[in-house]
């Protein structure tokens, strides 16, 4: 008598959507006028969001002269890039920091910042004309405006000259799927306390920035939370490193 052995197929389940406590799940088409808006990378090359069609894009607003939040965002991005790379997804996910300070954030300055934070090939720093920056961030609901410098001791890390103005801005992380649709939105500051940011980024922080690092708000987003969103879009779990 023949014995029939039935083997159940073992398939990995797709990660569940991130919970509302992390951010907002959406499904919004990004207009071609926004996807094709001309952007400039740290090498002075023209690009646009459509250039990463077929990839997950993790987009955030920043400026290289920020002293309160942006260095912590960059610190979290370093961790995200490393975890995505360890999972073999470097070619599937692009991390993008797009300035809210186009007058000062030239390609040369972005490249200098990139050298400080550690350049990775799937981590782009971008600028554009003031008109394009305003139009693009207005579409994604990111607020920003120039503001006075609060400390006379604030200096430009690149030129070492006193800062003449600051830029107030909202903190957003926008996740675009492989088809270029906006799928998830985090409106919160980053929580970088679980890992030690590079010394060069910690040095950029002012007193408020150091408080944000040491005592992050309860709503601040973490690296594991962002990896959960990326894993949901990629269809596989991505462990934090």
C-alpha cells in the first residue's frame, strides 16, 4: 500500500499595513506635473521623482543648516539605508531628502553635507528652484517659511559664518510606492534615541536639537516604524539593524 505524504506549502505572509499610530494610510496619485518637476541632485544633475518609477521612494523635507530636527532625520535615514541594504533591497528603495531652503542649499552644499553624513547610492539629497520647491511641497502639504535666527552663536557648519536666517518647516515623511502613488504619510519629528547619531550630526544640534534627541516626543517616528511601512510596500519584513 502506497503512502501518500502531503506537504503544505510554506509561504511567508505579507506584512500588515502600518497602524494609525504610526501615520496615515493613503492612496493618492501624484500628478505628472509633480512627478516630472525638475530637481537637481548633489552633483548638479537634473532629475525628478519619476526617475525612481518602479522603486519605493521615502521622501522627506530638510535643510542642511537645520539645527533642531533635520540632523536627527538624517541619522534615522542612515539607519534605514543600512537596514534596507542588509535586506538586499538597495535597488528597490530610494531615500530622498528634498530641501526647503533652495537659496542656500546648492548642489555644492548638498554634496558637502552628503560627505559628512556618509554618501550611499540610494540616498539622494535634492534641491530645485524656489518656485519648484514651493510647488512641490505645497502639493505634499509641507509648510515652510523663513524665520529669524534665535541665537547669535549659530554658525554655518560649512563656511563658519554666522547664520542670517532659519527656515521653520513641518516634519513629514512621505512614502511613494513602485507606481509613484503616495501610500503613507508620517507627520512627526524623528526619534533617533535608539541609536547613536554620528558625531558630525550631533555637533550640528543646538540646545533644542539636543533636547529633541534626548527627549523625543511620544509621537516621533522611529526607524522600526519606517521599516514597517517600507516592508509593507515591498511585501516583506525588513529587520532593524
